[in-house]
């Protein structure tokens, strides 16, 4: 196999995508999730200290990023680990969202 054949095969496998760019996007996604978690933790602790309770909607939003990442990875890669993690995060997001909406309804002055 000569150099041109190897290059053509590599391009076909990567669908003309830059491998370095893909790695940079992966790192950016991981960094974004970490920043979300840190900010959510700061807001969570601040909200508790000022006596405003727990904002479960905030955590639902944060965990929805991980949930989405694992669902996309499972759809593309079909790995059992990604499916399990996607289901776990989906349960977290659903419970937290439900609890947040329930708290909003119960504390509403309109209803």
C-alpha cells in the first residue's frame, strides 16, 4: 500500500474530518461540563446559605448536558456503558425536573 492509498483510506474513515479538530471539540465539551458543574455548585451553596432552598431545576440543566453527551455517544458507538450512563442521567434529569416543577406549582400564588 502506498502513501496515497493510505491517505485515501484515512480520509474515508474520518470522512474528511480533521482528527485534531475533533479532539479539540471533545476537550471543549468536557471543559464546558466542568464549568457548568462548578457554577452550579457555587449557585447551589449560595442559595442554601441565603435561605432560598434548593433549585433542582439548576441541577437538571447541568446534568442534561451529560445526559445528552451519553445519548449521542450511545447512538453513534452502540456501547453498553454509554447506554447505562445515558439512562442514569436521564433518570436524574427527570426526577430533578419533576421535583422542580412540583415545587414551582406548590409555591405558586396563582394556583
